[in-house]
């Protein structure tokens, strides 16, 4: 099996009890998964997009993490996804959205 070039993690606020109830989920993180997956496909980026449990930085959510680059983005919405993926395609980060 070939590993993808990128793994894109979207916080979906899953908690130990299994309820997605946190800030990222309430701010539309679930819609970001499809937006990111379609954007990667449109650009020919070899990426897997998946949701995660809480990253514990709710005040900066929705959170998207791109590996192996270790880019941690905060305040991500569908408009910012395009900019983030354009930068990723060019081999860069969008510095103003990075939180770590």
C-alpha cells in the first residue's frame, strides 16, 4: 500500500463519551471534510482527509492539521480551505492562519 503524501486531520470535537459536541463541531467542521477532500482531488494532491477527537485548542477552532508538514491551522472555514490548499500545492503554509 502506498502512503498518501498528506494526512489532513479535521477536529470534530469527539469526546470520550463519543459525543461530538465541542466548538469545532458546532462551527461546521464536518463540512470542512468534504471541502478539503474535493479541494485536494481538484488539485491532484495525494491526501487522506479524516476527522479526529478534540485537539484541546477549542478557542482557536475549527482546527485543521496537515501532516507530515505539521501545519496546525485555526479558525478554518470553507473560504480559508481554498487558500490553505493553494499554499500546500505550492509547498507553503498560510502563516496568518497557523496556530502552532
